């Protein structure tokens, strides 16, 4: 799907799978193997947040739309994300130590350097998943469940599994432990694209799951800065989009898009897990679908990024392989 | 060649090429495509340093063995590397600004954090290639050539090209600009493995190229801490080896080994360029050859590294794919 060009050759190559589904769950277009079994990782966050809304917990705890966006986020631990999650926990009467995501160094360079200068250790609020975990804690409180909310048999994770199998239309064969210690359920590429199409068509249905899903999708594209952060692909591509779209990356080369205006769902996985390739291939898919303009600078930076030497010479470029997407 | 396991599946997969050559230049064993065209990147540093020794420049400038190791190094910019290159430049009557490798943030965490705390910007001495560039500058001085020693038509780079084609036994189809702005010549996997076997058998020949090559190989395994640094694969695998071996990684998933005791050369490239995969596959190749013990902790950390969540749960592992190497 993607090639790294340097000098006279494609120095490295990345293979991938991609599936576009419509509201019927059928495949509109596919590359690679639609039946490949995958872990969607953080691309499944809007599924992991669905019980939070559908259960009534979000309503009961008066969550605002930015909090729903944060529940679906892999944020970069910038001050706005950290402060928002901290305030959310305070509203719940909880503290940083109630999180179970583990500490992570902030991906926001200014904050990271300031913390090094001040001798401050990163905490769980800086973890890119801390918004999702604040959502898990809200549901935990709503259900009156125990504090170990990342355990696979905890009511929160059992609720996530039920939603996951509902929206993918498949029984999950199992789960992996994600970087934030929560279970991450496996499905096929087709299952994940079908789930995203289910979200994309949610606004046309009136049941509680559908209205909850539509609220999460709307929150994601209303707050692209909360879903990821400055300079990040999800944020920039959502901002550059010519129509409403929710975009979410996941570890190991995953990306999804939800297109409510068309009822389409998109899932993409780079086989080797490389982010540089998933960003390029996903930007190419969005161009192919007409969701973004290939000339937009924030599209070009992912679609066709130049490679420079450390003294600034142009050394090569990352680009979609010939034949992808067309 | 390598799989990333998490939960119920191999979440990501890495393909690769590997070739083992003997002193005749013939292939002893190969995986993937021996004719694949590649850029060896920093795995070619002992070739880029060959004119430095063969020209008499190393002798004329009284270079000691640690400097020959640094000329072949991708060091991590730790204080010992930075100080050694700085002293070398001073011996030449040159300064940091005479380098053309560009600045790079030190890969040594303690130094990197100290520099952030002190508000110090990284300089060219911290660039992982600064030892190679000190070697280029030494040869430049010896030849009385101009200061732009990374230009492809500069006498230093022309000398490197001549050596590269001699030791690979192939005409190079061209070059890419490396991260340090020097040309990096293309060849095949077979060409690169043949070059490494040529180095591995150099001590059995008495011509100036061979004696120069043997000196570089001996310097590499005499100073594994200078060739990379604490915690790095090249350093730890050379230290763990049961016999003399020179090991050198390169960007985009490259590794080579030179086995002087057997006259064998090894080259490995991960198709997608991932270091996590090249380290695992290369450790597996070294075990396969009996160069290292698979039970050694510094071999296991590359051969079979566990993947943990940020709160410390065991989530998966990186491991050689079934069938590789045997």
C-alpha cells in the first residue's frame, strides 16, 4: 500500500488491508484480505464508549460533549487534555490513582520538556487513553461496580464486549491486553468496517444504541483537538475534511473513518503496524473517497511526506504504492 | 520473519530478506530474495571507512583503534561518544561546524534530559554518524580536498563508491541521501552479504585493502560500546557473542554480521524497515549460526521481547515467525 522512496529505489514497503462498508454491512470496496483477523486497538474507542452513553451513565453524570470526545480519544497528553480529564475525575469524586491506564510520557513536546526541566514524573492523566478510562470510571460508578474496571470480567468490559459483538456483527474470538491494560477485542477487517458503517448510519435510527452512537460520532468531529491533538493525523484530517467525518487511529497501523453523510464505514490496517504507512494510506483512501482535498497542506503532510536528512537535504518521500487505492 | 503476538493472534507481521555468504562470495543460505535491491544505510559504515585506512590517512593522522571503531559507528551520542569525536576534530584542527552530518538529539536518555534541563540545543557531535564524519574529514584533510565532503562528486565519496563496488562485486545502480547527508550506495542483498564475507576473510589476505578491512573489523569488536552504546543491539550482541563478530545495524531494518573465524558474511533487511523486527530476526539468525546463546539475557531481550501494558501487564511478545530461520 505504501512505499518509502530514497534515491534510486523503494527502500521499504508496507502492505495493508482496507475495507469500506455501507449501511447494509456489505463491502463496497476492499484491498488485501477483508477476513483478516485484527485487533482494532484505539480505533475501537467509540465502541468502548458506547455503554457509557447507552446505559444512561453519561446523562446521569451530566457529561458534556467534550467529555464524550475525550472518551473516544487517543489524546497527546497536552495541558488541555490533562486538565479536562483531571476535572472529570474530580466531578466523579475520584483521583488520578483510581485510573488503571498506567503512566505515560506526554506526547506534547512543550509539556514533556517542561516536566523534564521541573523533574516531574508523568502520571496516568498523561496517558493517551485517560479520557477513555475516565469514561470507564463513570460507567463503573453508574453501575456501582468494583474499582478494577479493566479486568475482562468486570461489568464495564463485559458491556463493551456485548456492544463490540453487536456493532461488528460477529462473535469475537478473544481479546488482547491493550497498552492501557483494557481488553481489546478481536474481529475481522470486514467486522470493523461494518461496525463503522453501523455508526455512520446511526443517525437514521431511533433506538437507544443508535442515538448513543450518533452522539459519540458528533462529539468526535465537533472536537477534533480533543480526539488527538495539534499536529496529529486524526485532528488535522478531521479539520481538513470537506464533510463531517469521525477519524480515529489505533496502535499497530490501524485507522477508521465514519462518514455519517454517506452511511459509510472505513477500516484500514498496515500489516507490519507502522504508523507512517497507516497515515499515508489512510490519507490516500480519504482522497479516493473525496473526503479531503489532496492539495490541502494537512493532507499532503500525511499523503506524501518528504524525507529530509538531518542537515535538511531532500532525501526521499513516503507515498502510496502504485495501484493504491486506484 | 517476525510476528507481534497479542492476545489471540499475530497482530502484526514483518517480512524480510537475509543472505549468508562465504569467502568465495557464494550464498550459503538465504531467505526472501537475494537479488532484492537495497540501501544498506549505516550497515555500510565499515565500507565507508575503508578509504580512510587504505589511503594511509588513518596512519598519517595517527588514528587509534577506538577512532576506527567510531568511524564505523552509529553511536548514541552519549558523553563518551561526543567527547571522543570532539577530541578527534580538535586533533585535526577542525570544529563541530566543519561536520556536515547535521544536528541530532542525543539518544542517551541521561544526556538528553540534562540538555533539556540546561536549555542546550543538540549539535552535530550528537549525531549518531559523527564518528563516520570525523573519518570523512580526516580523509578530506589527507587528500587536501574541499570542505563539502558529503557531495557525491567529492573525492571522499568517490573513493567510497570505488570501495563499495569492489567489496560488493557489483556496479551500484545509484545512491540515496542518508540521514547524515552522505550518499548511501545501493546494491543487492547478495552483494551486501558478499561484501561482509569479503571483510570476514580479509585477515587471510595481505593486500592493502584486506589489511585495512581487517583492522576495521577488529576495531569494531574490540570496542562494542563505541560502535553503538549501552542497551543497544549491536553493542550487546557483540558482547554476548561466543566468538569474534562485528555487528552493525542500519536504518530501515538493516543488520550485518562479519564472522572472521568462519569467513562468513551476513546481511538482513526487514522489508518494511522496522527495527523491532530486524533486531528480533537478526538475533534469531545469530542463534541459528551458533554465534550467541539463546539463553543469554542480552540475546533474549531482542529475540523474544515481551510487550507490557503501561501499567505493567504482560500483553504479548515479539518473536521469530514459525519457520524462521529453521
